[in-house]
C-alpha cells in the first residue's frame, strides 16, 4: 500500500499510548506487547493509505474510529493530506470519558 497521508499525533494521543504501554508492561508479557505494536503499525499503515476505510463516529462525521483491538480504538480526523490521531481509547473505560 502506498502511503499518501502523513500521521500527526496529538499530545492526548501520545499520553493515551504511554498509559496503554505502562498497563501492558505491568500486566502482560513482552510477546503480547510486541503483538500490540504490530497491530498498531498495521493500523497506521492502513490509515495512511485508506483513511476513509473506517466509519465516522456518531458524534462527528469528521472523526473516524479504527478498532485496533477489542480493548483499544484509535480516533482520528483527516485534515488535507494529514491523519491527526486524536486519541487512543481503552474501550473498557466508561464511555462518558470518550471525547470523540
């Protein structure tokens, strides 16, 4: 897949990712952490090639949701030729904490 979009991570998305990594390091094995990163890398590659593949959220047609795993979703928007990663949400959290 050829990538035409570039990726930009918001501060919130970086904080979310750091929290998920911390959780994985405490609760899971190195193999499972690697699997998470493989899935994340595949999802990012797919987003850069086909950003409209994933549905818009109910709250906003500009914000899309990519389900990375059963537990984690990536929320992003498309701005010109840039994919802005808004947050990485742990689906097990209270849905009211979800901003997107």
